[in-house]
């Protein structure tokens, strides 16, 4: 095979591979930044709040991962005898057409659910899995560019009971709270 023919063959194969890769990645791209946009104000910052009547803080640090297709939230609760921590990953569920998440916690339990953006708030429908399953409804409502209010309710037998609430303030830029 002549040198010119080999070069032409290599160029054709390289072009074919580039087209195939570009086509497959476009067809399989999971989420885009637009689909997770309701969570975007959190990204790149840590947010810290204090539980009412206690010297206990909760700090969440959010960062985009996988090219902005997912949002990670690592949080640490400090002030009790042993720090408690967990991590949430948010993603776009294309089949359900909504934001979904999975939370894992150091003590070994987990939760999963979905997030809706309604009435200028993020509303989390959560299934907490421990020895018994619990259903929580959590609302995050912005209260300025550097703060949001968290309200956590437990739903049982069709009735809602507030468990706690706090105001989260932007505490720092990108990073994870030290564990």
C-alpha cells in the first residue's frame, strides 16, 4: 500500500471515529445545566446555619460535578459530641422529567426523592430509609442573594408536623466542609 493511500485511510478512519463518538455522546448526554438550573444559586458555595436554641451548625458545600450534569452537596453537622455528615447527588431524571437526588449519611442510612421548583422555592419530597421509612417534605426558600430558609416537615397519615427550620447563609466559596 502506498504511503499516500495509507495516510488517506488513516484520515478517513479518524474522521469516522470522531463522527461516531460525537454522535453517541450527544445521544447519551444525561442532564444539562438548564435542567438543574433551579439549584444553580447553591453551586460553588458553602452555606451554614445554626439550629434554634442549640450551638449546633449545619454546613453544606455545593459543587458541580461531571461537567455540570450533576450537583454534589457535602454537609457536616457540628456541635454535637460527634460530627455528623452526609452527601447528596442531584441529577436530572429524563424519564420522570424532574430533578432527583440520592442522599447517603455517615451513620449508614440513606434517602432519595425529587425536587420541584414551585412558588419561588425548592420543594424536596423525601423518602428517608432507616429501620422504618419516613416521608419528609423540605422547603428551601431564598431570602436574598446570600441566604435561604429551610423548613423540614414529616408527613404521617396525611398530616404535616414541622420538625425544624433554620436560615442558611453563604459562608464561603467552593470547597467542602472539613470532616
